[in-house]
């Protein structure tokens, strides 16, 4: 039976390729959503879905709503900025300061 390290090493290139592909698809989706009339509604539903999903971040924590609120607030701040701003050094710094 292979060790966990051997399995991780075997799948590392696939994981990097998948991550790259997924990042490209997410960027493409963001561009498509931003250019559509229904884009704001899609963003609101995405924010809600992300906030709801964040309820499970800490399992049965008593802070689920606080986590969901923080995730939703952060997503809205990111959506209000120009594309790519959140990934710049200044954008990351501002997200950390307001978190």
C-alpha cells in the first residue's frame, strides 16, 4: 500500500493542472457575469450561496452566522472593486485589515 506522501507526489501535477484550469474557468465566469444584464442578480445569489456554505466551515461552531456575515461582506467588497483588485498586494492588504 502506498504511503500518503507517495500518493500526494503522484497526484501533485494533476492537482496543479486542475487548479490552473479551475482558476481560468472562474475568471472567465466572472468576466461573463460582469458583462451581462443579469450579472448583479447572479452575484447576489453567489454571495448568498457562499455565505450559506460558509456555515459549514467550522462544523457545529456557535459562530456560523458571524462567519457567513464576514464571508458575505468580503465577497461584496471584492465584487464592488475592479476585476483583479482583490489579488493585488494592496487588495489583499485591505481585505485582511477589514476582516
